[in-house]
C-alpha cells in the first residue's frame, strides 16, 4: 500500500465506486435494444461494458465485444435512443455502496478536498449527483466531456487537481478499474482500487495499482492513520 505525500485531496470515480449504477444503465441499454428489435442483455453483461464512457457502452452493447464499433447509422440511432431512456432512468435505481457516505464524511472532516473524476458525460453526471444528494460535497466534478480526453488519459486527473489548487502528487484517486489507475499514475497521482465495481469483467486484484481497499470508509481510516 502506497500513500500520497502530504495528501490534500481525494478524487473518486462515479459508476462502480460511489454508486452502483448498473441497474439504471442496463435498463436504458435494454430499452434501446428493444427499440432496435434486438435481444436484451443481462445486467452483469452491461456492467462489464461500463468504464470508458457512454459511447463505448453503446458500441459494446451493439457489437457484443469490448473493442468493435457499430456501423455509424446504427450507432447514431442507438445513441439517440439510449440518451432519451437514460435521461429518464438515471438515478432511479442507483444506490450507494457500503461505506461511501461515512467515508465521504470522514474525509471532509479531515479537511481534504474532494472531487469526482468520471468518464460519464456531464448530462448524466450532474443530475445523478444532484438526485443522490452528494453534489455539494465536491469541490469540482470532471465528467467525460469536460476535457478533450477521458481516462485512462491523465488529462481529467490533472484538470481536477488544477481546479482544486492541489499538485497531482498530493492527490489520491479512488476507483474501481484499470482506467482509474492508469489515468492517476500518468498524472502523477496514486490510485487505490475497490473490488466491487466495474472493471470490464476483470478481477480487480489483477489490475496494477498503488493499493486495494474494501470500502471508501476504510480508505478514510487509512488516510487518517497515516496523517
């Protein structure tokens, strides 16, 4: 387990880290597929497709692979459908993971600045944070369309740190996937990963990072002990 030097800020991924959003995403994907005359997908399959933004989720749901791209006309039709359905369903069945609220409270009590850094587009990120009542806890929110590039690029992490007035070496990223670890490390931040989220179907223990934690509450306790 590695600890950030003089930690001043903690950044969080959203889907699979703060909130279990797979039920809403699966509902929207399956409503889209139904409109297109296609078979629905199991919720776990949709969860395995989460991680690189809504556009990739749609391509993956259409092609059944993590890498293939749907034909352009089909994708645009699917994108319009998904956007309409997810705008309605976003946050309806989303739920906090165990330890999230306690962890956020403890980190705030320690005087640390908090941020969200997600690949989710802002049209979904901000309403979700508002509907779940935690938007006001964060100094800044970096969505998938805030910067020119998404995680695993370093740009969103660097942008969040700049918004908080914190050097990347003094910030910790907490996430659930290789995208979080690669983005943080490329930006010069450490990353701790959780086991319960969406890592494109891969065991989190096989993902290189700076530490593994069970809950955000545990992360707060570790940071307090190390302070």
